[in-house]
């Protein structure tokens, strides 16, 4: 995607950490409001990308091993630290949808991880078992960069596998809207 969602959530596809232990379950209402906020955030993201501000944020939002995987809330934190005026614009963009920038980031984390869990269950239900069956000695033979990517992918799979049933149920109510949004972004 060529928008803030990509900048804020690019790591979602490639990296992860522990699941969201102790967090409250996502509500269907919050998931709907998050999806409704995406066009406004996309507009801001396109501006940030055009200004070259998203590249440095991607580095800041890459989770470290053992770190909680929260790409959207991590990106909100990075935006606040590095680009306070754009953080204010994000706050203004998500406020009509009932979010502060921080609560939008938290909802985004949960929505996207639950969305990935739903997709994985439907499209590749055996993926987790395949990852777990991988011989650890094979990891040691990989070049360092590839090994790091594989470790991140495995951590992501574990995070996705640990999504609560409540979060998946909430996101299932907006899955069609997310599918359409993701397809539109992929085609633009």
C-alpha cells in the first residue's frame, strides 16, 4: 500500500512479537470505526510518503525480538516523536471516528492481526504447523538477513495464532470491507 497504513503497518506482514497479552477484546464497533477511518488516514499517509517521512518511520516501527508486536500503535508513537505536526493531523483525522491517535493505533493493531488470523485460517490453515515443523538446524544455515526474516515470520505466525476468538469475531464483521480496501490498495 502507498499510504500511512503501509508505513504504519508494513511490519505487520513481515515481523511480529508476542501477542497482546492482557488487552481488552476488540469490539465490532471499534473494528467498524477503524475501517471507516482508513480513507482519512490514507490521505495523510500519501502526503507523508511524498515527503519521504515514511521511510524513517518504518525503521522505528520494526519490532525487536521479544518485543510486543504493535505496528500501528508503535508507528503512532514514532509519528508523535518525529513529526509532531503530522501526529496532530492524524489525531484530527481519527477523532471523527471516535479515536485518539493512540486508541486508533491500538485498534489498528488488533484489527489487522485478527484480519490476518482470519485470512490464514481460510487460505492456509496448515501454515502454522509447517512453520513449527521446520528443523531449527535449517535456520542456522540461513544467511543472517534471511534468518532474521524467517524468525520474524515465525513470530508473526505465533502472534496471529494467538488472536482471541472475540477479536476474530469482531473483525469478521468488517472482513468484506477490509478485503475491498486491501484489494483497492494493492491495485493502486
